[in-house]
C-alpha cells in the first residue's frame, strides 16, 4: 500500500522497490570502486569546487540503465542528468556518487544512493558505502538494515553532549552562513563531525554512531534514501526553513536538513533556532 492507503502500482510494493534499489546501487558501487584510482575532475557545477568526475557520469548511466531495464515506465531523477519522465507513479531519485570530493582525494567516505518514490512519497531506498561495501536499506513500514541486519538509533545523549554530523555546500554564501552557525553551535554540543557524504551521515545516525545531523542546502538526491533509512531506524527528519531561503535568490525556503534521534529532537531544534540555522 502507498502511504495514503491506496493500492500501489503493480509490482511496486516498498519491499520490491527496496530490493531493486539495493541491486542497482550495489552494481553502481562496484563500478565506482573499480574506477576509483586516478579519478580526475571532468566538470564543475555550482562553483569551481563543486566537481563532477567521469565516474559520477558512468555510475549514473548504469543506474538509469538497470532501473529502466527492470521498470521501463518509471521516472528517474539523477544528480548529473536531471529528470527523465516516465508514465508510472514511481520516481527513482539517484545520486551516483555522494561524496565526490572524497572520491577525488581518496578519502574512503562516499556512497551510491538510490531511492524510490510512489506518488511523491519515498517508500524504499538503499545507500551503499563504496569502499567498505556496507549496504544500508529500508522499505516504508519494514524497518532499516545494514548488511541485512536491523539497525536503530541510539538513546538519549547527556545534557550538552550531542555528537552532531554536518556538511557544507559549495557556494561561498552558503559556507559563510553555515560556518557562522556551526561556530555558535559548537559550544552547545559534545563535538561536530564533517565527513563529506549526506547519505552516509544519515545512515550513520540511523545505526547509532551520532545523535544529530544538520546541513544547509543538500538536494533531494543527497538525502532521499538516507532519510528513509533513518526514519525506519527510529529517527526523525525534516526540511526546515532557514535564513538563506529568505535572502538567497533561487534557494529553497525549506533548505535546512535536520535529523536526530527522537529524544534529542526538541532540544536540537531549539539549539538550531538559537544559533541561526533555522528560522
């Protein structure tokens, strides 16, 4: 069933879509792993430091090929090639390499992320950590797993002792704003970690390796699969309005990705308001 309670498209139940997401993400991760040595910048996007490699392009091409071979009527939205419209109620959201700069430098924290929506709601997803080979997966209503083993978020953090994950966008205005917010947040938490992959950060939160996550400006392909893994593991997730949505041209109003364990949500959101992350 879809979240609305209406029957899902034939052959598009969450578990089936999750299994296909795992299959295609694992294949793309193998391709990225095979070609990870000697990666060079092929192009840039939003700024000179927002890079694309030929590996990103090849990974997305493979994802599209495999998904359409299994489900030729579905829509696919990819980070590198945009949206190819289909005729079904299913849309796939793919990030061929989440953490491209890490790939470029040989830092082993990057992933392939694949999510499936039915009627606009994400119901299945997989995130494959390329170097380690770990597979995070979830289907709406069926929980989340790492390498087939159920995972769950951690319990309450001591007062003032949240471990917070974050990331930084590639536009100078975004970095300046978030850097100032992080500086104000840092005295309120145990510590802050920045590893370079939104998808994996959400999965790490889902498996109990941190207490919260915040970032200004990730796109839907960065978080679509990871947020389902997190929420199916018992966590909370929201897109919230921030200052940049009010003053940066073309910026989404709800541009701040916020996630945490349930016990930390109210206090974390209050801290984010006090430090300027969210309005």
